C-alpha cells in the first residue's frame, strides 16, 4: 500500500482505501470538514505538537468534501461497515513503521458519524505504546456525539512525561478559549489515564470530564514493573523477540476477545475456522511488526515513562476536581484494576466506577464493548459546564433498547402485562393506541411495591409506540451522599439509560418544556415501600405538586392504575415489623442516613421516607394489569389553575381517577381466564410465545 508523507503527516489505513493523510487544522476549522491540502515539507515545527489534525481517507473522498458544518452533514443511506481489529492492526502497523522522531501530535479520524455543532471535544490519550488508534473501534459511535482528537506519540519520540502534560494542557486551554462553555473530555487508556489525571490536577479550574480505562496509577503493584527490571539489564541493540511481544498481546486480552467475537457470530463451522485463522494471522503479523519496531531501548523508555507517569499522577490526585469515570476490567493480566478503582473512588471527590467483567487490559478494542453505551448509562455526557439531565440526554436507539431489555425479557413471559388505554371518545381499548403521540403528556399513577411495574411499563411503551417514558426518579438512583450499604449506582444504569431524571421542580419544568412523556408517582418512596394492607392504596401528599406546572405547558394528564403485585408476592415483614427487631432497625437507620432526603418540609405519611428492605414471600406469578384513563386537558387552563383551590380540585380529580382505574382492574381481573401463568403458558404453547394472550372482555 503506497503512501506519501512529509514531516508532520501521519498515514492511516482503512478498509478498502489507500493511505489517508492528516494535516494541521486551526481552531477556526475545528467544526468543519476542511478541503484536502497537503502540507509542505517541514510545516510542523520540531518540538511542537501539530494541533488538531483531520484524517482524510483518500483523494477521491477529499475532492468531494466541502467545508460543511458537521451539524448539517447528511448521513449515508447505508451505514458504513464497522471497524474491526483487523483495521486496527493495519492502521497501527503503518503508524508504527514510520521513521518518525516526533513530535507528538493530534489527529482526528473521519470514520465518525455526523455530530452536532455543540458536540464537546474528546481528547484520546493512548496507552504506553503511544500509537493513538486504541479508540478505533469506538470512533464511529463516539463521532456522533463528540469531536474526537487522538494523540499520537511516535515510537522514536523521547518527549518526557512532564512535557506531554504541558502539550495536552496547551491544547486543552486553547480549545477551552474557543468554546468556554463546553467541557473537554479526556479519555485515557492505562498510561493515558495517568496523563489525564495529571492534566486535570494541574488545571482544576477547567471543566474537564475524565474517562479512565484501567489507570496505570497502580504500576508498582502490576506485572509490568518486574518486566522493567528485566529490560534494564538487556543490551540496547537487542530487539524483543516476537514471542515476547505475542505473549504481551495474549496478556492484553486481544486474542481472546477476537475469538469470542467470532464465536458469538455463530457462523458455519468452516467460516468460523476461517475467521479465527485470519485473526490469528493478523495478530501474528502485527506482533512481528512491533518486535521489529521496538528495540530494547524503546521498550525500556516506554516502561520508565509509565513508571514516571504513575508517580506523577499519584502525587497530585488530591488536586483532581474533575468528574471522573473509572472503567475497571475484570480480566486484566497487567494491572490490579478492581483494587485500584476502589482506591481512586475514595481519593477523588467526584468519581464513579464501572466494572467491565469480561474485558482484558484494552476494553476499547474488544468486540461488544460500546463506550457510548457506558457514557449514556452513567449519564456522563454533558454539553455545558453542568450536566443537564433533560437536554443532555441522548436519544435511545432500537439496538440499545434491545440490549437493555433482553436480560429482563423474562418478565414478559412471567407477567404478560395487559395494557388498556382510553381514547378521546372515552372508549377503552386493549393496547396503547389511546396514548397521545405528542407531548407534553404527564402519566400519574400508583407505585407498586419496590416499583415492580417499571420494567414492563416502560418497555411496553417503547415496544408498542416507540414512546420513551421519562421517569421522575428518587435521587438515590443518581448519587450517594456517602459510601455504605446502599446498592452501587451501577444497579440503576438501566433506568438512567432509559431517560429517568432526578425528581425536582427544575427537571419537571424542563421535561414539560421539551414536550416529553413524563412518568410521575406522587406517592414516591412511601408508596413503593408500603405497609401490610396498603396494597393498591394511594399515599399521596395532601397538596398538589404537579398540576400548575402541567397547566403552564398545557400538558395532558393521564391517570393510570396498575395492579398485580399481590399476585407475585406476599409481604411478610413490613417497615413496622422491621423496626421492632434491633438488627433490622439499625440496618434501616443506616440505609436512610446514606440516602438523599426528600419532602423533609412536609408532614403526614408521605414525609416518612425511611429506606428499608421489606421481606416478601414470592408466589407463582399471576399477571400485571395497567389501565390508562381518559386524558385530562390543561390546555387553556393556566390562569384558572393559578388558584390554589382550583389546582387542588384538579389534583383530587386526578387522584380519584387513579383510584377508579385501580378498582376497575381489580374487579375485571377476576374474570380473566389467563390470570394464572399456567393458563398463559398452555395458550402460548399452542399459539406461539410471541402471540398476544387474551384477557377479560372489555
């Protein structure tokens, strides 16, 4: 494959294309596709970084590329083929084999989706190899929501770690001056994570978001420090053998990831063997290239750089103020990531951890790992200085919903929920056809024990109508005020992925103004943790909390009832019982102390927000039923509902309608011949498990 390049140019290889070119771009050009213009020899000054470069695939593409804002770029009618590890090996091989003494520089791939003009900048800081293509398999998805720049450190470059910190700092400060209200993301891989922490520590005043994969801050406890001692005694002229490089590749987890990715495709045996053989050849070829390129002196320099990076970052962790997400691999053979992740969470003031259980040292290069999904689930995507749970939410894709829903699909078989809705003419129909498509729509209903109804409710809305219910959730699903007995925040990733927001007047206002479909439970935690004998009983505040806000935006209010919790379990020990037992009383008090407090300014039952874990005896599953009443219009009633009395009247009307929906369902389910799971399974065995199981007559 031919390539022409001069000092300051980096080639890269893409499937089906000739060598691509990179050129410096100015801050003014950073949000447009520049026309190809090959730099002259020596355009980049020695000792400086070529700032923000765009990667072009070939001259044919370049000729048709115009200076078009990315926000208005048209998508291709056919999705481009996904990049694979073979593409990574090819691109990395060409970068490794360049006789380039530096300096380090940025490049920006064109293998990205179309993004908006307000997309934040993402700087990828590579592992100790310095190649910069370690995020390659994530480029296409990340490129839809970020402006991606990747740092390339040539193998022959000998820039010190402190100078690398200054280089990244210079870029961060320059780009921050261009977009002062937008955060800058630093995504660091191992060594790059140390670099990201160092930059954040030296610049606490800049809005940075850190995403760190297997930080090498635990270098002293790793398997790499003994390797450093071994390399130090080897002659500099000796090159590491391909066997050593291949062994390191095996430890990285890449070969096993390639094998798993191929086997998961479930291809015919002959094709599977062919793909596995091709992957092995690609990896072996790349290992040979690395063995030729890495002299003992280069390997020694890289390992010493890693050691100094860990020391530099660890000495300044106390100064890091940035929001940080640590990704810890469960099968990393190089670094003790789980312990290090916990240590960083205790040291850093604003840090969360996610464990990637089946990944090795380089999760970004593993098939099936999607960094965008992780960012969505953890709500680590923000376009401004502060996270906006409404405007910063990234729309759900069908493939993403499937990935979230599949582990919970058993609930559809076990509970087979019946959905009833009411049209504008007042007629009750099966399904959700009576639900308005246009928002804002406010769904107000009853919270089952432990919110059992949420998964079938939210999933059915998406499956039947492609409507995303934005739930108003308790703040404990988004943050902890202290470490302790509460579940890890990762437990609630699915809810955040599906658009839940912390319950607050501000978020309610924003959801209404964005014409969303909003799910609200006035009974809140008290209703979801009700006592014995309170099944299907509304425990709402005495005063209205949502009516006037809904009227301000002309939202339709849809009261709904849900029943069925008593068909899946029996409450053995409730809050009153547990508080009589010393152990459970102490446990409940500790849980409550760790949680964010809500409704502390009101009196009555809804003010009792003590967290506890009720003891429930499971039953053979019955069936869930949902009934959505006739929409209540607030359009044109803004002035009328300014009156507290009128607002309270509407509030009580909504509450009464919810109670009527519950009563209707409790009565009608008695005549459902398929309320029992055994009757439903028999029907599905005859008609297929994807069929709609009948219910009572409407």
